[in-house]
C-alpha cells in the first residue's frame, strides 16, 4: 500500500514538473524571441537612417558640385556676347543630368537674376534667393549653405536650396549661385523603405527644421521640431557634429508626439552637410508578429501541457482508485480474518461460560495425550459437575441458572495458569472439565479441592443442597500414556467414574478412581475431600 501511495505521489510530482517545465520553457522561449525582436529594432533603424543620410548627402553633393563649377566660371568673368546663351545651355544640361534638381540660378550682389535654368526666369528674388543672399553676404566662407525648404509659387511642392558665394577678384561679394533640390525626390526614396505603418522617417537640419519626412505632410515641411522629443533625443544621444562619419549612429527610445507611440529612433548626421537623418520604428508594430507567434506558441504549449496534465490526472485517478480498491480489499480481508477468528472462537468456545466448548476440548485432549505419549509426561483430568443443578433451575429459573454457570465457569478459569495445554472447558450441561498436562494425580487433586473450595466460597444460595449453597463434585484421574498406553477416552471415562463415585458418596467432594486402567495397582475409589473433610 505504501508503495502504491508513493507511486501516486511520484506520478503527481513528475506530471506537475513536466507541465511546469513546458510552460516555463514556452515563456522563456517567447521572452527570448521578444528580446531578439527588440534587439533587431536598433540595427534596422540604424540601417534606415544610414541609408537616408547617405542618399541625402550624395544628392546635395551632386548639386553642390555643379554649383562649385558655376561659381568658378562666374568668378573668371566670362562676359562675351554669347555668354548668357552658353550659360543657359550649361544650366539646362546640368538640370537634365540631375533629376533631383528643381532649378539652377545665378544672382548678382543685388539679387537680380543673371541666368536661371527654369522654364520662366524669375522676375525677382524669391525666398531661396533672399536666404542665400542674406547668408553669403554676411559669411565670407566659401563652403556650401543649405537653407530652409521653400514652397513653390503654387504651394504644391517644396524645394531645398543649396547655395555658394561668388566673389570679385578683390574678395568683395559679387553674388550667389543657387540650386534647389526637389523634396519629392527624397520623398520617393523614403517611400521605398520598409518602416511599417507606424514608423517615421525625417531629414532635419541641425537647427531643427524639417526638410523631408515620411509619412509626408506638406504642413510639417519647413517647420521647426526643436521642441519635440525626437529632436531632444538627437541632441542628447545622436548629435554627430563632432564626428560626422556615417558610422556614428545613435539610438534612443521615446514616446512620439502627438500619437504617443513608443518608437526606437536612430540618428545619423550627414557626413558633409549640417543635417541629420532619423528613422523611428514602432515597438508595438515590431512586436506584432512576435505577439502572433507567441500566442500560437503559447496556445500550443498550454494545450500540450493540459493534455499531459489531463493524462497524468487520469493516471493518478486510476492509481488512486486502484490503491483505494486494494485498501478496501485489505480492509475486507482483515475484517474477514477477524470474522473468521471470531467464528473459530465461537466454534471453539462456549457461549454461556466463556470456557472452551466440547469440540475444542476433544481436540486439545487428543493433542495433549499425543504429546504426553511422546515426551513421557503425565496428563491429569478433572471432571466437575454442579450438584443438584436441575433442582436449582427448577427452583430459581433458567436465567438464574445460566448466571450461576457463568460465575462457576469464570471461577474455574481462574485456576488455569498460563501453561501450554492447560484448558478449562464446558463438557456438557452443568459439567466442566479441566485438562492439566505435565500433572500427576496428587497435584490434580489439589487443584480440584481448591476449585471446590472456591465454589463454596461464592455462597450461591441453593436450597436444594444439604449446606444450602451451590457446590461441586469432582472426579480426578491421571494417565501416563507412554507407560500404560490406552486412549484419551479412557482418561475421560476414569475421571467420569470417579465423579459418579463423588456424587454417590454424598456430593460436594473430590474422588479419584483407584481402579483406573492407568493405575492398575489401585483397587478402589478414594474419597479425598468432602464436607466431613473440609
């Protein structure tokens, strides 16, 4: 039973451990996959910002290279009569070669256009020209200047102006060369990048002005984003002015405005010009595929764990039922053994006196006689009868008679020491027999006399006897089977003969058979005790 219960406990522990390990493994796997997805956001955003910075830097550099050539020609004062026509053709050739260009123009120091590669030459300086003139008139540097985006006259498109200063031979300011780049050219490149539905891209000046962005919003182009978390993150993490190489990429996690989406942004400063590119990817969108896989994986693992748990539960139930069934069988077996023992006891015990019954006595007598024959010992037997018991029943009733027999049986039982083979039994009716192994006649007579004396001492009233109390008559005999032979019935017959002699002699006495076949040397019944001797 203990092993069964231990098996149930081990099964529960094993199944529980397997289920917990499966769930823990699934959780760990999902968490690791999530970490990998988040870790890949940085490299993805970095690659996007690097590609944007490279494209913007190359596009501006192409326009700047054209401007550098135009400035060099203008400063050499090519003023022949055919010069304007040749300049016009040259600008148109550059416009044809560079699809990103929106316009090319040269202006004198007063802002008057000298030559422009446009379908219609401007009649006066626009926003781009004014910005370029204002900047280069106050800055003597010969480097390129990237201005804020300017809208077209129709307002339907934006351009980014790039300009260079033109000087006289003595170094005085002579004018500017201006190229405008189509924001739509940059926008077309951004539209081809995979950033999901919640990602954002932007090209921003170092001062915070938006040059181009995705998703495109014409109202946002040209505006300042200096007060936004994105620009603040760039100034904190990604300001690349000290190192403008394309490898200097920084990332930052932030909550974007106004949508409140958490994004991971990468910042890349352009290598040559004072702008930076940023790519911001949505964390929730990046994790969307992971969530679907995690849900499917989690559902599978939970289903598997549930199946294993159910199977284990069924197994435990079966083991428990089997254990309970075995316990029930064992309880039934114990109850049956107890019942059998009780039945055997009832079969071998007298129900009234509690002494052994006739059947048990016959078996015990045969076994004791056989043992005495083998080991050469003496076997004694005392046969007792309640004097005038029929008259007692007639006088006091059977219920009182049964109580009298019960009391006498308990008294006789007190004279049975804890010696193997000693047995007190109800022989029949009011007769009681006491079997004494390893006992001779003299010792048996002493025991018989003591029993008779004890019964007298009970003082059970019996008006039908001479003394007025219940008494016993006893016949005693002993046998030595190894010497005299004989059978167990002979010992009982001899004791019975002595009992009849005691009754004939007046009852309430002990007699021994002097002519017992077990003692052929004796010739008469000896009355050893009685009222006269007591």
